């Protein structure tokens, strides 16, 4: 998968409720359906050295999580997942 492919985002329709008039277009994240192990080679290796909050999972523990699982854990405020999501999604840390 190339970097240019990752920057392309697909658009899908998201429905809020049963009424079709409530549909809205939502951009898929560039890492949608990718595992953490696939995302890490695209990032600077130094992100693995960033301090994580107490109770955070290790990078090895989340290696096989897909982006949507990681994002859901961050939204649930599970320790460390917001920091990990930021490190993986911030373009400042791209190679």
C-alpha cells in the first residue's frame, strides 16, 4: 500500500436513524481497516518512545488491533488510547 493510496479517503454514507433524509457523507479515516502493525512502518519510530499514561497498553499488545478498534477505545476513554491515536494519526510523525 503506497503513501499516496493512504492519503486518499473514501466517502461513505452514514445514517442516523431510520429516515433516509438523515443520511450524511462521512470521510473514512486514512487508516480505516488497517492494523496497528501496518500503520507503524509509515510513522517515525520515535513514537514508540513517547511516554504513555499509567495503565496504557504496550505497543505489542495493540499490534493486531485495527484502527476502528483503537478509535473506539479512545472514545471510551480507555487509558492511553487517546495518546496512541494521536501519535498514529498526526502527520507530524509521518516518515
